C-alpha cells in the first residue's frame, strides 16, 4: 500500500481495519510508521497541497476538502493551505491566461469563472482574477455581473 504512493495515517488505519486487523495492532503499526517517518501527515498535507496548487491548479477550498476527506487533521490542513506565498487571485489569473480564455467575450468570461469555481476558487477571487487577467492582456477591465 505504501510503496505505490504516500498515505495519511487515517488512510493506513482504514486500510488495516478493512482487513480486520486488531485495533491494538493497527495503533502499533501506525505508531511505528510515524516514528520511521514513513507516514507523516504534515509532510503529506504540504506536498499534496503544493502539487494540487501547482500541477492541477486547484484553489484552497478544493484542496482543503480533499485533505479533510483523506483524514488530515484540521490544524495540518490549515498549515498546508497557508504554505503558499502567492494569492489565490494571482494563481487564478495565471490559470485563466494559461487556458486562453477570451475575456472580452462575456460568454467566455463566464466559462472562465465557472472553470475557476470548479477548481475551488472563491467567487471573490475568481472575479478579481478576471479583472487582473483582463488588465494583463491590455483589455479594458470588464464590467462583471455577479
């Protein structure tokens, strides 16, 4: 299980419990894996968040939800989400520009907003990203209807 990809302690616990391992054995295995740094929820959360931000273009809310789903404790989720120096609007702007949305076209602008929403960006960050992307491409900042 651990040779294929990194897992959280919660995922390891679930995997062992599905195989009907005794609770004492499960606790001991997880404790030893954590001591050996084979399982490290903090490392997992930070790396997962970084990968999803940089490779998949996910926003904070989608990353946070995925970490919670994987059983990462709330304090480590927050730590992973604050481990980024760029703002959400900056990253969303770069995504819009990279995907080539035509911001002068209201329909394409709406598709861009929907794209950012699906990636996990807030409406506020998405609208700001459209404004920034428009300015970067030399367009007059579009009047955005919320």
